[in-house]
C-alpha cells in the first residue's frame, strides 16, 4: 500500500518452500520471542510487513513501528516490543520457517491469518483485545476475522478500490465524461489509443495482486470467487464473460501489453508517469501518483461495470494476529489496545494512505476530500473468501495463473476452479 493488501501464500505451500532450503535459519531471531528480560519485564517479538519503500525510506516500516513502540514502551515500561520488518515478497516464507522451527513471534502482521487457525497456533481475539476495541471495529471487516464463528484475525488496515483516470489525457483524446460501463470504458480506451496513449487501460495481472484486479472485473459482471451458496464459482459464466471482455481489450491493444506479466507496482508507476489513461487503484495509490507527472491531473470515480458503475467494490484488509505459544495474552492485549485507540492509525493514514478499521478512525477522516471516494465505498464492499481455509492456496494459484485467462478465459478459469475444488 505502497501496500500489498493481498492474501498471504498458503501456509502449506510456504512450509514446503521453507523445507526445500538449505536449513539456514531465515527467521531473524524468532526464537527470542517472549523472553523475559532482567527485572521481570516481558519482551514481545513482533514480525510485520513493510508498507513503505524499504529500509532507509521516509515511510519505511521500521521507522513507523519504532515510533509506535517508543510511545507504547514509555507508557508500559515493563513490556518491550521488538519488531522485525520484512519485505512483502519474503515475509510468508520467513514466517513459515519460524513456524517450522517452533520459533513463532508473539505478534504477526501480514496478509492472511486463516492458515494458522487450522493448526491451532493463534490466540482468540477475545483473549488479546478489550471489548471496547472489538465493538469499535468495522463489523463487516471484523467478521472476516472469524473461523467457525470465532475471531482469530484482527483487521489491521482497510481499503477500497475505484477508477483513476488521467484528466489531461482524457482532454487530449476528446473524452468529456469518465466511463460508467464496459462499453464506455472500451470506447474511451480506443480514443486514448488514437490520441497516442500507449496504455489506455492499465491492467496488472501479474503475480503481485492479480487476485484483486480479477475480482473487480468479476464483480462488474455480477460474479465473484464464490456463489451465493458459498461454493467456488471461479469459472462461472459471469467470470468467463469478464475475462472475455478483457481478452478483447488486450487483443485490440487497449491495455498494458502482456498484462499477465505486469505487477501492480509497475502499472501504477506508469500511470504516475502519465503513460496510462485509466487504472484501478486504492487510496494507497495517492502518494505514488502525487509524486509523479500525473499529480493534479487525475480524478477518481466508481469502477465501471458491465452495464453500470459498481455498487460494490473490493474491500481489502490486512491482518494482525497473536500466536499463543509464548503465553503473553495480557501483554499483547495492552499493545493491541494501545495501537487501536492511539494515534498509530492516523500515522498509517498519513504514511500510506490506508484506511482505519474502526468507526472512530473513519469518523476522524470524514473531511479528507481525496479519501472520500474510498471511505464511501467501505460500507458496501465485497471481500475475498478469507474465512475459507483453502483461500490461501487458491489465492496463490490465482496469482500464478489467472493472467493467462486473457488468452483462454474458459480453460484457465476452469483449471483454477478444479484446483479450488480438489486442493
């Protein structure tokens, strides 16, 4: 966000990857989790994903967490929190190694939690968060932290999606209104192409976040990853129709070339540079775009659907959770309560343009005009099937293969469907 609100790799898959290594410990000292220091103080080990631009950057994750931890430790001198920040590309494998070696942290912040629940590794939310904090969480988001009715995952940050378009390129192409339907989007893309725009529509279907881009198009056709009965519906007629439309866009040269190999980061950078006419994005896109040539030359509208703008959008969230091995629920509760009720949430908004997951946090942002389209989208958001234990593995398959659906929609979506049903 610069985020990766994306499901984590399946636990089984990353454990398998970890088991294929040389045996070198990649856990970064996970075995120190929960040690009591001299004087009776408790040390909590935390592992967190980096939402910033890496070590040394102004928005680096280690700087963010240091500011939070310093404030917390000043108020709670008997609890020390050691945070290890890991790049999104590496965090799942390194955490899998920690789990495999029995060196789990006390707290983990990443893109998924469900794989740890089935292995009995997590505290229940009731054990690690006060009732007043739980009651303030956005209900629709918090409910996705439950497995079989019991909450294990805490939503950490939230977001929604909308369509960004380059107003300067629209003017150049003679487009007077942003598109509301697929037909209008295709017509706008054709005008942009005629005006010399190399990427009329930015289409990132590479492994970074293909599951998100695909879901937005599924929603536009009335589809999704599951049907109303809760069964996998990846190759539903609606979803095949969505990718058939995208195939036509790709074949006509109206999108990012070879979208199955392009990650979101690359496409967003191209939009920031003024090379892309339209792209789906979230509030976390704002800092990227404001630093580029497109600054003050873009607008945001609801995402076009097949026949009308979406009345829902992709609601996305990452998770924070607590492992139960080291038995420090009281100390973890103090840290979580401090995090959700203090100014850490505002720091996340300021640094990464990610949205809060509490009603109180949302209320504080009501006057932010740039965030309004996304805040408005949160109440009616649609979500990945986080609570299905298979989601982590299915998500990985989607990331790796769904880009090929712009060439053969029915076959590729059918193969993913079979994998979901039998995996």
